[in-house]
C-alpha cells in the first residue's frame, strides 16, 4: 500500500529484463553556424549496437521523435547526414559490412543499399558540399561515393590508392582531400578532387608514436579548416595536432590512459574534445602566444568524468541559441553538455530507459505483462500480492526467426490474440492457457503477413486498428473472412506543407495511437491530433500544436488528454463535431477543466526535465488521471480545479543551457520566421486565446482530496498502467540491474 491514493495498491515490478544497447554513432544534421539561429529541422541521429537508429530533437529538452528498428546481426558503426538547401535531409549508415545504407525516414525502411565492393567498411565521412561520401575499408581502400543524384541515388565515383592497413577513420578537407587514420599507426592524405592531376594518389603520410607491446591504431581523425590542422587520437592515448600544409607534428599530448576513440571540435576551431576507453573527456583550447595568431598553442584546459564506461562517439553543434557536446558509449546513456562551459557547466544524462516508444504493455483482464525486444516476446502473469517476489511468473517466451526487430505488439482485451508487428510483416498468434503456461498457436492472415505495422491497438477482441510504415491507418476485423484482402482504410486530414515537413519526411508520421470504445485518436510528430469515429471511419481535426506530443490517452471521462514536450497538459471533449453536451457547450473542443487549469499546473510537474511518456485513467468511478515518466508518477484529480497561483508568473523560464534557447529559423533559406508558427487550427487558437484571466475563483471546484500528487519514488520506468480497479502496475528497469561490461579502472583517491 502506498500514499499515492486511498486503498490503492502499486505493483512495483522489476522482473522485465529489458536490455539496452551501446551507443556507437552520433551525428548532427547541420553544421555549426554561430552567426545563425538554430534551424527548426536540426536533429541528432543516434546509432546503437543492436542496429537501431534514433532521431532526437534537441528542442524542449531533447525528445525522441523516431526509432528505426535494427535487425539480427546488424549494428550501426557510423552515421552521416546530407543537408542540401531545398531538399529533404538524407541519412546514411554503415555497420560491419560492405554496404552503405540510405534510410527512408518516413517509413523507417532502407531506401537504398549500396555495396562498395571493396571490403568491410570501418569508417565514413561526408564532404563539405554534402554530395560525396568517403568510406574507409578493411582492405586499405577509400571508396568515394557520389550522392548528388538526389534521394536514393548512390553512384561509384572512385577508389583511392590502396595501402595495406585497414582504415579506421576518415574525414574530409573541404572537397579536395580525404584524410584517413590507419591500423598501422599512420595518417594518410589522399587527393580526391575530380579532375586533379594527382587524384586518387596518397599525397602525405604522417606516423604516430609506436606502442612497445602492440601495434598503434589511429582510431579517430578530424580536420580543423580555420587553422588548417589535423587532429588525431590513437591507441596509445595520445592526441596529436598536425600541420596539414607541411605534414609535420605541431603538438602532442599524452593525456589519456587508454585508447582514444572519438574527437570533435567547436565551430571556431579553438576547442577540441577527446574521449575514449578511460571514460574521461578532455578539453583542449587554442591560446594565443604573443601578438602573432600563427604562433597560438594548444593547451589542456580541463577534463571531466561524465561517463561510467567507454566513450565510443561524440558530436558537437553550435549556433546562436545552441551549444551542444553530446557523447555516448558502453554506458548506453546519452550525455549532453556544453562546449563553451564544459569545465564547470551543467550536463544532462539521458538514460537508455526513456520509452518515448513503448515496448511493454499490460493486459488487465488476464493480468499479463508483455515485453518485446529485438525478435523476442516475453509474457508474465502477475499475481495479487504486490510485495511478494513470487507474485509473477514467466508464462510465455516467443522467439521469432525473422531478421527484422519487432516494432510493436498488441494484445486483445481477453488476452487471447497477440499481434507482433515489424517493418515489413505482421504476425498473429493465439494464446491459450495450459498448465500455468500459455500455449502459442500461429494464426493465418494474408493481409497482415504481407504488410508491416508500426502501431497497433485492439478495439475489441476481433477488431484492431493498425498503422502501416507508410502511415496508412487501417481498421481490420480479424474474424471477417473478407478482411484479409479488404481492410478499411481511414483517411486522415491533410496537413499544410511546411519547410520543416519538406526537410524532415517523418514529421507528418503518426507517433501515438489510442483506442477506447468506438473512438480512436492519433497524433503526429508535427503536433497534429485527429479524432476517429471507428463506426463511421470519419475523422475530426482536434488540434494542430507546435510542440511534439509525448503522450496521448482517451480517458474514462470521455475526453482526449495529451501532454506536450514543454510539459503542458491539454484536454479535449470526446464527441463528434456539432454535438452538444447538456450544458450547451460545443463538444470536440477544449474541456472546461483545461480552460481553467491549463496555466495553473503545479511547478513540480511543469518543471520536470523528463517528459511525460504515458497517461492512463484511474478507476472508472472517479476522475483521476495518471501521468508517468522515466522518473516520476503523478496523478491529477480532474473533478476539481488546481489551486490558483496568486504569485505573478514570470514571463521567462530559467534557461537550460543543454537545450535550444532561441527561436527557429532555416539556415539554408535564411528566413527569419518558421511557417510552422502559423500552423494552428481554430480549436487550438481557442485554447491559446481563451480568456483565463476572467475565471472567477468562485467558479472553481475544490474538494477535500488533493487535486494533484507526484512521487519520484519509482525510477527508470519502462511502463505504468492500471492493472485492476484499485491496482497500478509500475514496470521498472534500474540501470544498476543487469550485467554491464567492465569499465576502465581509474586510480581512486583514498582518504
């Protein structure tokens, strides 16, 4: 029993053995520009060792917009963006094979797989003009790939002069030269300019210090264009600065205790950051020596221990309102810090348990907990004793042989039909209780077998709403023989085309789906919310918001409740347009509770750094609604109003230096305003323009019970939902649980 509410039991479950994957690659979609405002289409691509690619939006405190599922035997070892004015952003990846993959961000499927026919690819880099890729292979070749033909086009351009060592890292010097760090302890420079006399030839070779015990590996190289220097990091723990023009060593620092795996620099080329196996991030600063700028020298200005294990990758971005140094590795968590105030500034660690995209569900009728990861589905039966370690039992483990990872699962209300969705196929299973286990039988459905699923929700035991990777919304009756060939397609309202929508194809994709009774609701990444009548398949636009919707729910109050990336709670009446309630108010619009309380949210909720990731209703006979994130559980009693804050609220909130702090613009077009600012529907305008100041305090409803409750007792939440009438299931996965690779042992001070 807890203090969250009277007579409420919380089942605190830690048996779900979810395992995160290492962060292996990071890449920002835009180059740093200190003279420009932050473009609204700025994104961070994050690759993991299980083949997943995550797309993060740094605005409003970092939100995950998209997960491209990996597959069996896949990994992501490198990521690169192509950003050309007027064209959609293009994302490329490599991963332990001879293939470069371009991804379709709208569907999450590979758009083009290009085999370089040279060897296993170890490294990849984009040139300054964003139209050529250089990939370094294990057979000593550098292959230049022409991508100027547009989306989905990759053409062979050249194979640069081969040498005997595998190329561990590559970078470009403008469009003219390719610089590679090799496994024989050498840095080589190739001429890559089309039409040049020496094109394809090795022009320069620089050699790093040798290790006495083993061969030296140059794990990372970067080029600093403003001072014409190369920076290298190798397996001896040395950071070296090289003069490109003369191919000579300018400075060398032996600061790390183990291999250096990644390097990055700021926009002015006066700060360089290095990290690797010893977990530390070192900051090198360029300091002038006398009046001559050419005699400036590099010094070690600071170092910080922000990671608990190897740092595999780093990326940086700067603009007028952004200053990011992001890093990740074996720890699985993404660390965001500031380059300009690295030594003493704040930092944020985004844990790997941050389920913007869920992989757990709860079935109330059969008291089942379902978890899916990669190609495995596990189902536990949950007992009645919340505090007993024997109150759960693994009743089913389903290991699928398909190559692709599972994207979503759905379980019918009676707990007998399980849908397992992937990017290209969907499978159907029947679950039958048998001797305290679940007997699994595969069901045939030709339509599902031929089509992928990104989201799925059961309407009842036979009807299901699914979202295809192509963003098609379909209503399928599993008991109807004809539905195998003819599912009902639900047409969603078209959205106004914006600059962000052109640059980011996934911005109009569905990111949330919820179903209750005869209604469904979907939200899209751009902030659009639409209500669906599942009987007539008609749709009603509810809102067009400017922020990412992090969670959405159809409550037992017959309302749509959602939360946004800036921790706002909005509620809309759940009826079709044109209907009236008994009091005569228009339905399908903002609820009376929302009008009164939208700007009175408790600061304990509104100022949370972690976003609300899920919403569920309490018992059917009350108006309590629960909100959960990775580190808190909160309850609002929506039958009463929140207390008014008599203190005048400041116009500006405290600035978080680890997020974007300026207004959006487009770096390519140079526009001062984003077209999305005008993208509000009438319903949303009513919400934002509602005269909240005229609300009389005598009209506000108050009861003896507290209208709001929040606790941070629960950590690393994977999921939370109502398990029974007065029971809540909280699924936790603390980072301390589970095996982790041994970290580098740094010397400790003993007092």
